C-alpha cells in the first residue's frame, strides 16, 4: 500500500525515510582486494573468479541490502564472472554511493 510509509501533512505526502546504513570502508576495500586477488594467480584466475562471484554477490546484498543491494549484487556477480573486469572496485564504489545518501539524509534533517 502506497500510504503505508507516508505521513499525511496538510495536503502533501511526506515520505518517511530510514537512516541509510553505511558499512565499514575498510571491509569494502578488503572485499575488493579479495576480488582482485585472482590477478595474482594467473593460471587459476578465472576459476577463482567463478567461485568468488556468488560469494561476493551474497556479501554485497548482505552489506547494502534492499533494492540497492540486490541490483549491486547482480552487477557485482557479473563483474566477477566476466573476464578482465576484476579491477572495478564495486564494494568501494557502492560505499561512496551509500555514504552520499547518508550525507544527504543528514542534511535534510
């Protein structure tokens, strides 16, 4: 129901928004380094990526949650499976996006 998360104020609807959760930046950087570590093992690189991809996607969804975590988890999975895309620091990029959301949330308060 659309009105479930709304507060009626005069004739306008004001959406209530929860405080965005921002995971630890150090954890995000470590997870990106783990994802890039397959470059250090040339022979096993893509095999390790195939094993890491679902784990990485689940971790992404767990850390960021909601729609953002779901879409990011799928994109993170694809990033790990597609060859030569491991250099993209997806967890760190997502951290900056979520941190920006938190900053905007604080500014609106």
